[in-house]
């Protein structure tokens, strides 16, 4: 007989995927907002705050002024393409429950991600080889497309994690078999059914 394994189906009524989505959406929204907070902080003289944000994003973006958006002559924390990726990801993540069920942990086919990357690659390559010069708009839109598509490959993993971290309860845990080791001396001294019975003399 096989013991019943504890399995959490994807259609189970649980709030854990919703909680994980809410935490992820909040974190990403706060992170993306820093892109605009940096120039605003610099504009009002909060140089330490602005410098800290610029330094935090520096490993992930070249931050070239000629490829960045500005607020009151102060540039965003990342370039226009990265701005599109970050904002596209955050916006799509906020709308995710309206587009797809939070109980669906299936990943889309990989070619959709490749197709979303293709316009960005073309936009970059044409400029790199001197065929034409891309613009803030082309960099922003291709970034938005890639960032928005990436959500559909990140969020299913988060949903799957929400099911796997579901705690076991003692009432639903399958019983475990226990084994006890017996010494040879105990086996030898144990009574046997084959021991000859006492015969009464007549």
C-alpha cells in the first residue's frame, strides 16, 4: 500500500500566491520609483540620497547622460532603455493578476521571450553598426516590451515557490515507519515454540 503523499494542486484555495505577488509588486514598485527619486532628490539638494541611488544602479547601467531622460536638468538613475525595462516589468507585474491566474505556475514557451528580445537586439545592432541612430523612444519601447514579457517568466517561479513553502501540519503528515535493532543475545534468549514439552511419567 502506498501512503498518500502531500500534494498541493495549482487550483487549491490559498492566499499564499496572492501574498507572494503583493510582496513582489511592492518591492519592485519601490525599487523602480528610485529611478525618479534620484533626480528629484538632486534637484532639491539632497545630494547624499541622490548619489547613493546613482551608485546603487551603476553596476547595472552605463548611466550615460546622452542616453538618459532628465527631470529639471537632472538625469534619471538609469538610461532610457533600462528605464523601459524597469518600468515595463513593474507595470506588468502590477497588472499580472488581471491578466493571468495567480494559481497558474506554468511557464510560457521560451520563444515568446526570444521574440520580445528581438526588437531590442535589432535597435541596438543597427546603431552599433552605424546603420541608423536609435532614439530615446525606441530604446524605451523596446525595453518596455522585454521587461513586461519577463514578468511572465519570473512570476510563475514565485507562484511555484509559494506552494512549495506551504508548511506541513501534524494532522496531514503521513505516518512514518519505525525500526528497532535487536541484539543477537536477545534473539538467543527469546522463548521458542520448538522447545520440547515436559512429558509426565506414568
